[in-house]
């Protein structure tokens, strides 16, 4: 009898626990379903906003699941900001339905330079080495001087190298001659090498620009490589070259004092490691990631440094960079990244036109 009572007691306990479990599951299901429907609706709105069309329902479902995973990552990252020392936030942008690996494979394109002075384009001199602290402004933003054109978008062409060089040349032309002219990245992508949408070397872009006696305007030679395919070189039929350079110089490697000297005088092209999910989804603040590569061999993307400054909120110095991923990314297409720590290798391969 005692055995029977003991068994009866445990049976009742099991039933109570089971009922409680199913009740909690039943109450959770509507919430989970509601959240899933909200994310689904958010994805539809995002597709409309960014003009995204998928080839079939299978692809759409695949992209939705990636979108959902990225949303969860962004929200978890931002939710933990209050209890951490992070100085930046993440956000939804035009790339939220892509994995980080897919994005890097199609939206970067920096190839390491193999310098040669045989063609006369690069000089070993660093023109700004004698600038003192007295000569250098504590903060610079070349946008305020009218030396930066609007944010552009390289699309799925790995042509960041061309955008980085063009922005530097545009800035130099404004500083030297008082004219801000939007120049043609497409000319460099089509003409510098055989497949400009599979990555490129900024030194070759400088060399072509000098030997070609300049770059023509974006209006004369518009960008068409959004989907990852370059066109036939039309440099000889582009209406004449508008902006010329006399070559280029490299900033001493891993030297942010020298980099500051150069940026204080003109926008500077720079290689950077853009491999992380945080970089892809950066939406604002001062970027800092301990996992970001700092070696020359980690560099996979090219940007243009257009200034530097100090942020009172976080009490830290930063570089201001112009990217080529459109205005939905970062601070309307720009990024502030922590300074004086060679963050993401930003001082490992910097150069500027002369």
C-alpha cells in the first residue's frame, strides 16, 4: 500500500509538471509566432526599401533566414552595449540579407601592393615628414573644406581600390585647383587591369592615372559595374581627361603620426581589414574591434581617410573614413574608427597622389 501511495504521488506530480510545461509552451507560442511574423514583415519592408528581388521562393526563404540571424546579432550586440565599453552600434543596412563571407567576397577587393619605382609613379619621399605639431590642426574634416564628393557605391564589384584612389585624387584636385569634380571609378576598373572587379592594387591605379595623363569625369565615363562585371576600356573615347597627377607617395608603414601629417594636408587612400560582421553592420560611433587584423596581410578593403578628430563623449581620438558601400552603411556612408592603435591595419598601407 505504501508503494501504491508513493507511486500515486509521483504520478500526480508528473501530471502537474507536464500540464505546467504544456501551458508554458502554449503561452509562448503566440509570442514566438508574433515575433516571427514581425521579422517576416520587417524583411518584406527591407526588400522594398532596398529594391531587393529574389529569383524564387527558395532563395527568398534562404535570404530571410540570413536576415533574421543578422537582426538577432545586431540586436544582441546593441543590447549589450550598456554593460560593455563598446563605443559604436550596429544597424540594418543594404547588406543584412548577406552572410559576412558573402559580403566580403563581393564588396571589398584590396590587393596588396608590390611597389616598384621603375615606372616613375611612386617616389620614395614622404613630403610631410617635416610638419610639426604647430603645423598640424588638432582636427580635420575635408568635407568641411569641400574636398569630398558624395558617397558612392561599388556594388558587387570588388573595386574598392578604384574608389579609394579616386576619392584621394578628387580631394587633391580640390585642394590644389579649387575644383571638386566627381571622377570616374569605372575608367580605372575597366582600364587598369584585366579584371578590375576581382580586386586591384591602388599603386596600379595611380600609375595608370599618371601615364594616361589623368582621369575623366564620372559624367563622361559613368559607373556600370554594380553587378560585378567590368566593361571594355574606353579611356581613349571618354571626352578627355579632366584631372591629372604627378605620381604618388606612400605613408611610412605602421606610423600614425606620419599618417596624421599626410591627412592634415589631403585625403589619403588606405588599406583596411573589413572582415568582421561588426564592420559590415557598423551604423555609428567610434569603431573598435580587438579581433580586427593589424597586419599588412590582413588587409582586404580600401577606403579613403578624409579626416581625424577627438570625441568628447568617449574621450578618444578617431580617424574619419569615406567608404564605397552607399549611404545605408555607417554614418551615412562614413565611419569613425579609433585612432593611434593601428585599428584594422589602417596605417599599414596608406598612400596619396601628388
